[in-house]
C-alpha cells in the first residue's frame, strides 16, 4: 500500500509537470521565445533577399554618420539623428562578428530611419520583411542611463511593393507601431507581409522619437526579406488599354489635276547702285594752311563792362564798336579816299592836256 501510494504520488507529480509545460507552450511570449531560441538568424537563409541585414559588410560615411552598406538613411520630420555601427550588441543571437546599425540622438525629436532597394522579387508573390533586433534605450534627465521606457520611441517596418524610395508615399505598406521599451528581440510587431507588384521592392525601418532626452539609442539588426511560400502567388492582370472604336475610313476623293497657267514674265527691277559713303582720306588744303599758321597771342582780353582806362590800347576802337559808329566811319573814309582819288585823276589829266596844247 505504501509503495503504491508512492507510485501514485510520483505519477501525480509527473502529470503536473506535463500539464505545466503544456500551459507554458500556450503562452504566446513563451512559445515565441522557445521557437526562436535555437533558430539561426534569418540572414543566413539562402532564400533571404536582403543585403547586409546582419551588418557584416561594413558601412559608409554620410553627412549624418556611418550607415551600413546597401542601406540608405532617410528623414521624414524633425532633425537628423546620428548613425553609427555598434559592435557590442551580441545579445540578439546574430552571426559572430557582426554589428548593429546604431541610431543615436541628443535632445532632439526626429522621425527617420534606413531603407534598402531589393531586386529579384516576383510580381504577384508574397513576401515578409522583418527585423530581429530593434532595441530602444533612453538616458533620463535624473541621471538614469539605458532605461527601457515605453511609449517614447516608436519602431516600425514597411515596404513599397513598387520599389519606390519615398517613405511618405501612399504605396508603402506599414506594419504595426512598436512602442515597447523592454522588448527588442524578435518582436512580432517588427514585421510586415506584402505582395510584390514589381521585380524590385523597397523595405523601410522607421524610428520616431516622440520627445527629446539627453540620449536616445536604437539598435537595428537581423533585417531580412523572405518569400512567403505558404501564401499562393497571384497572377497580376495587366491594366487594359482603352481601344478606340473602329470607324469607316473617309471616302477618298481624287484630286483633279489643273494645268498650271503660264504667267507673263515680269521684268525684275534692278536696284540702284548704292553710292559709297565718302570718307576723307586727305586733309583739305584750306584746313592744312589754317593749321600751319602760327597762333597769334593776344596781349589782353577785354573784359565785359570794363572802362576804356582798363584797356587803353583798345579804347578808341572799342568806343566806336560800342557806339555802333565804327562801320559808318569806315564807309565815309572809304568814300572820301575814293573822291580824292577821282579828283586827282581829273586834275592830272587836265594838267597833261594843257601841256600838250602849249607845245603846239
């Protein structure tokens, strides 16, 4: 009886343990942790289409810091945060020797992230983009550092099935917003499923900081684009092109050939020969003679309104010029000289005539 009781006790404990394990597997968080505990990172899967998702291929310099190769920074609003590659994040179970894309900000509000253009997708097929490590930490003003605070830093993934690179485009399919501060590893919110509509798609990782703090830190890693083979692909029907209704062609009317009428020849007017412009090449003689005469220096320049005493050498002439008698005196003098000459000629002629008569 005692032995059987012990067997019953052992069996009851065993059943209790089995029941507890069964309940534990029903808990979403527990089942998720167990499912990912031993899985390798998705960046090692051969069907993964993303490049440098585990940040194993280094980065490049940008005006805003170092961004992982094959990824491009973007900003929707606020100020630009700083980008850097961080090598100390090994808690995500990623491949050894890899880094994380580190996004850091001091006392600023921002809405930014990174994106990657991925080719080789099949239009009509379904894909899933996910981020395995998206941890956010904050330093508080009271001196507490690396605090996990909810509802302050949002993370979100999205995809443009047409391959556009504008994060604000209405074509972008966004997943749910992830605001938890204490979670970051394989969060189910950090994934989005979409149907590719082109042979090239674009995936986005967005971070929105709601308010500033002395230091905000976000780590992104294990970013993969995987095909969803469990969802049947769809055949994309091309957009029909509008066809114009057939109409009867217009009746063709033959043109009547009309002979050309001969026009009389019109004489072509001959334009007048233009007279070439005259250009002086030789200095005229009068100009040359004038230029060769020496310049006479005037002793004094008469002043307007000056008295004859100021210019004694010009007082007589200037007086006649000012009174207007200069031309009249000149004329009278000329007539007097002419009259005297005429009288002289007559007198001379008379004397000659008398001398001739006396000799006879």
